[in-house]
C-alpha cells in the first residue's frame, strides 16, 4: 500500500469516527453530513481492504487494523495541527531548526562567538551551518531555501533578493612595532611612507584590486603589492616579521592581529569602508523564523550609524 493512493483527508474522518464512536457524532464534530462521512469511511475501507469498524449496538468498534492505525494517525494529525498553529510565529526556545548562512571566512571570527553564546541562552535546539559565499549560485540558493541568508559585500542579485546594509568597516593599516617608516610620521603613517612600503594583499581572487587600490588609482597613486595570499592570520604573522604592511577592515584586524601585537594605524587617506550587507529571499520576508535569524544577525554583528541611516531610508 502506497500513501499516494490514499486521500489523506480520509484519515481525518477515520480519527473522528474513532474518537466519537459513531458516524452521526463524527459528522457533527466535522460539520459534515452523515452521508459524506459514510462515503469517506467506505473509500478508506476499500483502500485498506478492512472494515475498520464493526457496529455493536449503537457503537462503532474498531477492528484490530483500526486500533493499530489509531495511534499513528492521531499523532500525525496532532503534529500537523501544531505545526499549522505555529506557522505565524517562531519560538526559538523550543525550535529544532537548522539555519544555513553564507558568509566570508573572516566574518565567522567576528559573528559566530556572540551568535553561539546567544543560541546557548535563547535557542538551545537551534543549529547553525555556515558556508562560503558563491555569487554564481547565491540567488538560486536563497530562492530554493538551501540558504536562509547570506552576508557579504554589496552586490546585485535580482528583484527577488532583499538586502540590508549592516555595517561600515573602516580600513586600517597593520605594521610591526618598530617599523622604520613609522618614525617619519611621529608614530603614524604618512601617505608617502605608505606608498614607499611594500604591501600584502589578502584575497581569494588573483587579480582583482582591493578597495584601497581603486582609491589610490583614482588619486593617481599606486602601491607595490609584494605578496598576495589568502589568509589574514598568515598575513599578520608575516607583518610581525617583516617590513610589509597590511591594509584591512578594522573589526577583523583587532581580532586576527591580537596574537601578533602589531600596530593598528589609521589609513593615510580615507579609504572607502568595506560595507557588509545581509541578503535574504523575498519569499522569506515575512517568515517568522527567518525574521528572527535576521534580527539576531543584525544585533550581534552590530549596525554602524551609517548603515542604520541607510536601513531607515530603505
């Protein structure tokens, strides 16, 4: 017997007859006519090849097969009813949901510690999976629910993907303590000294320029990138042992540089900030669970004043 061959509405009638003890009472409980209940019960009997109920006086007594079905049918209908009642709300304290969020690896060190602490306090049954951001499939993954949300730099994914600016990440320069170029600027870093130095560029892309390089080119300058690598922690370690400079976003710099004790300096010119955006699909706009996830991310990642102003204007 395959479930696709049975109208599942028939089990609702079956449960009512079982609970009420007769067709007339079941019809009243379901707000149906007695012929409609009788017809539904006859269809289920035919599908299952069993009488299901035998009349004893005025009472419909379940057969052994009906008794074996009683528990699973009641449990399934009860679970479905509970789910339908809670579709318009999300209770993190009792949820067993797993969320999947795409984000940059460096963002994990900033976001995941406070998020997991919060889940431990407020949502002990909620699990979280992070995955790299793949812009080639990001829109489709948000649309089909493979991803619940994504966090990355600004980008366009089409009219069905929503986004909200989260924070402005100021760019800073990391240099080892005692770097010879720092003495020229009374402990700071001048633009001539910055351009004289050799630099590390951290990126997963081999040739794409950084925000700082785009701004320097706009002003007619160019820096020498001596090393391209993929890992900020490795870059900070190299900075501590060489005269190379590293330019990166400040929030992550303060985390990843901590073991190395390098200087964190203001950039010599106001490089454009690295903005972070939260992305989700329009179909999840009003979903209570997704709304809770987005609210938690915004609270734990921190929304800067500039991003808050844009969010208010969105």
